[in-house]
């Protein structure tokens, strides 16, 4: 949904109608399978290394560090980069309109990073105190975030240009280099806090091949002239949606883990964290496929309501049974899976899996529908959903944690997304009936 004074209102780039929506979705999902597999393999290996060498406490610190990274990268990744894919996709690389959106995206990313750096300096103890950081550690952490955010921006540019193969290779490199950095740091006997810093900096190093690929495909045009106010405004709507994710999702997860660490100790929290990390691994697969295949197609079809409804309905019909089957298999293999992926001591987390899997099934279908609000830039509704979801989660945790202990966390997760899914099915009923 674009205002008429937007710097880009394409008329020649009309997407073709959806033909064989299921086939298109499955072919795209298969094409990104290598990237998804590489990311999952890297995440599993990373979890295993930290679980074996750091124990439950090491795994908890890894999750806390990754959540901290998400706090600083959510505004660019879930805001600017989502908008960049939407607005660059119909344009010819190097055109005047293309450069307008590119310049606006770079400026907003720079502002988001400045805001994050200020928050890091002002709330250093609250944000990174658990890692007992030195001033050099904090400086390197900030530098790693800058590199990682820049890399994500140019990967989004590649996706907008339909360069899925380049995306696959970059994701594979990113996964491998992150694990390699951790392995080298562990081999050198560094503390867990410094191992995690090596993980971030190694990932940031992927910026060089990303820029090379962008240049090769003609996606690095020279920028000149003033930044368009209309482009900033339109991308700013996506930043508002990302801010709601930051406040009502990432920050909530960060605070929840901090509460559990204080309430149950690092080792006990590690059991819940093992379940959460397992969930994170397949959630990463889902997000990668939907972000590289499903969302760009939604953005292209926003002007064709009939084709859009048909595509969403088809994807839902594919996803609902497929996700249920996959999660069911994981549940049957739980007694073998937890020791394999983490360590023998994590087998005690088996009783937390059932509500987590139920909640994740509902979460994936909910996200599939909420992508519509992002593709249509419906900021108010998207923010309202995020705020309501966070409030419901907080109430459920307050009620269930004292009564059920660690089990209360996945129970709250299941109820939260069960309620959200019901609400989305009612609101988006025209897309699935």
C-alpha cells in the first residue's frame, strides 16, 4: 500500500498472475534449501560446542548473547530490510528510483545503529553486564554489530533483485564462518564471553564477499543527491513495525531469560533453553524460507487481491500438515534428539517439548498470516498485534511460572500463540476459506 507521492509508483512492473501457487512456493523453498540446511547445521554445531564445553550455563549465555544481538539488529533486519525488499523488487537496479530507496535505507540503518550504540553506552550494565565485559569487549561488540547489519542490508538488496543463488552461498558462508570462529576461540581456551564475541566478529567478516557479489550483479550504483523524504517516510513505517517486534518480542524474550536465570539458576534455565534453542533451529528454517520465498511474492502480489488470496490459501494448505508432521517426528525422537544435539544432561528437558511444539505449530501459521500486514504496510494493526501478544504472554507467565515452574514457560508460549492463531484465522478468514 503506497501513497501517491511515493518516490516509486511503478506501472510497468506488474507481477504475473499466480499459476500453480503450491509449485512456485515449493520450488522456491527447495531452491533455498541449501542455505537453510547450512544455517541449521551451523546452529546445531554451535549449540553442541557451547553445551559440551560450557554446560547448561554456556548454552544459556549463548542464547542470551544471540538475543542481545537481536535487540540491536531488529530495527534494521525486521524494518529497513523488509521495506527494501518490497520497494526495490519491482525496480531496475541502478535506476534513479532504485538509488532513492537505496540511499534512504542506508541512512535509516545508520540512524538505527547510532541509536543502538547510545543504548549500549547508557545501559551497559543492564544489557551486557552478565558477560562481565571490558571496554574493549564492548567496542568490538559494537563493531561486530555494524558489520553484521551492513551485511544483512546488502543481502536484502540481493534478495530484492531475485539473486537467490547468491543468497544461498552467502548464507552458507555466514553459517560456516561463525562456527569456525567459535571453534578456534574454544581451541585457544578463551572464556565463553570472548568465544561469543569471536562468533559475532566472524559473521561480520562476511560483508566482504557480500559486497563483491552485489558489485558483480550491478547492485552498487553510485548514490548522489538528497535523500527523499517520501522514501524515508515509507521505510519508516516498516521501522515502526520492527520497533513493535523489538519492544514486544525480542525485549520480552531477553527479560524472560534474565528472570529465569535469577529464579532458577543458569543450569536449570539451561534445560528450558535447550528446548528453546531446538525451537530456534527449525524456526530459523521457517523464517529463511518464508523471508526469501513467501514474503517477496506477497509484496509482488499486493495489487492483485484475488491472486494474493489464492497464493496465501495454497501456502497455508501446504504448511499446516507439513509442520504438524515434522514436529510430531521430532517429539517421537525426543529421547534421542536432546542428548545428541546438546549433551546427556539435557535429556531432563523432554517434558518441556510437547507444549513448545504445539505453540510453535500455531506460531508458524500465525506468522504466515501476519506477513500480509507487513506486505501491505499496515503499521497500526501490526503494532497492535505485537503489543497484545506481549501483554498476553506476560500475564500467562505470571500465572503459570509460579505454579508449574520451568514448564510454565512453554505452556505460556502454547496458549499465547493458540489465542493469536484463532484471532488471525478470524481476521484473515477471506484468505483461507
